[in-house]
């Protein structure tokens, strides 16, 4: 791994994301739905938050998170539409981490709850581009 200092924060963010989503959604966040969109955005936000605490550089935290989560999506062997949805929702998490000044996890969870309730249903990869600031889901 090119950035070994980010390994522990990334693992912690991943574990925290799964714990939060399991508690909120049960197993439903493993489908291609609004809960899954929430999870992907949250995962990226938490990796950024924890990486930022290590390096004190917001842009580096975002860049690392994007590279890591993009790589993860490439190796998971999802369908093209699922992969495009996940990559988009990852980007949405990064976008709002960069733009928002939310401080606590609770603030982020409330923000993402609102965002996920407004998520847009898509059936084709080309539709995703129509929603540059919205989460998307398939089912």
C-alpha cells in the first residue's frame, strides 16, 4: 500500500460504516437501494474524516479515499450498472465532505438520511450523470 499510515484509519472507517448501516438498515444495505447509496457516501466520508485526522490535509484525504474506494469497486466484480452506481455514490460522499463543514457523525448521519431519501432511481448508466449532487440507486 502506497500510504500505510492510512491503513488503520481506513479499516476503522470501514468497520464503523458497516456497524452504523447494520444497525440502521439490517442487511438491506447490501442491495442496490437507497440504504446502499447511504452506505457508500458514509464510507467515503468516514475514510476522509479519519485520514484527515492523520494528515491534516483535506485534499490529500479526499484523493486517497477516492483512489482507495475506486480500486475497491474495480476488484469487486459488480455488474457495470452496480459499479457505476457505487462509484457515483462514493463521489457524492467525497463531494459533500469537501463542501460541508459538518463536525459530528450525528450531523453527517442526519445529512445523509435527508440525501438518501431524495436519492434518484436509475436503470441505465447514462442516467447517473443527470444527478451530479444526488445519491442514486437501482432497486
